[in-house]
C-alpha cells in the first residue's frame, strides 16, 4: 500500500481511538506502530522503535524540567502564593475602574510564570479572584472573562510546559523558546488590559470604582507578595542571566517553592501528598503523550507524507501568509476542542515541516502556534478554560462566561496579527541574548 494512504488511514484510526476515549499518547503510539509495521512488513522492528523512542525521551535532560516545574507550581499553590500575588495586584490597581479585572490579568501573568500551566492558572484564579470581584459588584461577565482570558497566559509566560514539549519535539533550544516568549507575553498582558479598559469605558456599570488602598495596606500586600515575586525573579533572572541552565533553574525553583511552603505554615500531610501525586500523575501523562508523539512522528517522517504535503502546497503557489492564516483558523478550532498538549503533538508531524518548508522560523512558529492554541482555550463551542471556570463556579452559566471572553478573543486576534506581521517582536530578544541559532 502507498505510504501516504497508510498515513491517511492511520490518522483516521487514531481519531477513532481518541473518540473512543483511548488516551491520546496510547492512540498515537498504537497508530505509529501498526502503520510502520504495515509499511515495512515487520512488526517486530516496529516495536523496537517504541523501545528506542521511550528510552530516548525518558533519558532527555530537557524533559527533566517538566516534573520540576510542575513541583514548583504545586508547592507555590499549596503555599498560598496565588492569593498573596492577587492581593498585591489588587492593592496597586484596585482603585481604577476595572482595577480588579486588571489585577486578575496581572496576577495570572505572575502566577503563570510560576505554574507554567493555563489550566492551573485559571483554576487557581477562579478560587482567588472570582469571589473578590463578585463581592465588590463586578459584573459576572467581566469577572469570568478576565479569569478565563488571563488564565490562558499560563502557557505563554515562561516557564511553559508546552514550550518545553515543542522545543524537545522539534529539536529547538528550550532557552531560546523561553526568551522568544517574553515580548509576546508582555504584549498579551498589555492587550488584555487595553481590552478591559475599553470594555469598562463602554459599560461603566460592569466595574464600580473602589476606594484607593492606603500606603500601609500596599506595604502589607507587598510584604505578603514578596515570595512569588522572588521565586519568579529567581527562576527567570537565573535563566536569562546565564546563572542557571533551564534544568537547574527548574530544580532551584522547585526547591525554593518547597522552602516557602515549609516556612509559610501551610505544611499538611494531605496537601503535600496531593502536590506530589498530582505532579507524578501529570508527568506520567505527559511522558506517555511525548513517547506516543515521537513514535507517530517517526512513522510519518519515514513515510514521506510531510515532504509530499509541502511539495503540493508549494506547487499551488499560495502566499505564505495565506497558508499561515489557514493554519491559524485550524489551530483555533483544535485549541477549542482538544487538550492543549494533544492539539500540538497530533498536528506537529505535518504542520511543522510545512511551515519550515515555506521559509518561516521554527521558534517564531512555535510561539504563534502556542498563541493560537491559547486563543482556542477560550473560544466557543468548548474552550477548555471556560469549562474549568464553569466547573468550579456552577453559579455562572456557560453563556455568561462565553460572552465575557469576547473582548479577550478580540484582543487575541489583534495580538496574533501583530506577531504575524511583525515577527521581529518574537525573534528580537533571543537574538539580543545570543540564544538564537536559526534566523
């Protein structure tokens, strides 16, 4: 059978398995093994590839950062740092119209720099920020929208687990990916804050003006919020300052977060067990996906299908920006339906060669793809962050949350257009720091 036909039937079979609730990593590994065995006529050799890919990924130093960053985020949450960070942002911005929503965006960005997960950021801020905003007269739409939108920053603000996976699967530098995300992260926060400012100007009743916090209250909030600021500065400063490698920074961050957990009076056997078990479970799940994706990618590459796809696209002589626009629509839909990790690894064997074949930079595309998936997390009809928020705050109807995220979706589209039209915004900092190796 033609290898391309095997790839097509294999993809259909993989989606059937996923629809039957087979774990994504297992579905990808099974597809890769069976299709490679059919193509080569040797199932024994196919299983040897699974062994090789598993050993390679489990021994990867780059992937060692995943459990360490997960531990750092877990201990930071257990130590109550998210609440301290939100109260600090509230003391500084709460007196402005829409100030609590602005504080939520700032706190989401700060906590994203510690947790590295959009879902964790959205869930944490739902517990911390939603009651505060509703109790002070904020409209449910604005409150829910700012949490769902701000929560998506968790995967964009370094350190990001999704960036680590992209870097490993495409053989890019993790450090370069983190550096490239800094400017887009700042732009994301700025656009979200502008969206809130415009919204509350149009609908002033949605966000009452609150009394300005006194200097004593601000000093107290600063004293309580120093831990998360210190942790984020230590990890990020250590990485970009050349003091730590990414793996070392992850280890230092996990250790410091554990110390804050110990000295903060939050120690409890149940919470410690929960942090460790959540980290182990999430790490295992991610490694199953990575091994499955590597197995699938090996088969797809050997089949030659990506090269034929690139050649066909190039033969159509479509403008590069049109191809990127089509991919953008596809990824927004994927992000609204699939888990973020699954959405990336399933498409990577086909999309990555296509984008690189069109002459685009792999680091730039990695950031664009993450922004697209991030937008999908708040896009109807599913939007994972929306359902996380709804699951934790059943009193808010889904329709209310989806109406609340509309300004943030508009901000995401404008941000995406900015990064596509001006790729230097993504590539400038890695070049300045000397991290970039491909431009």
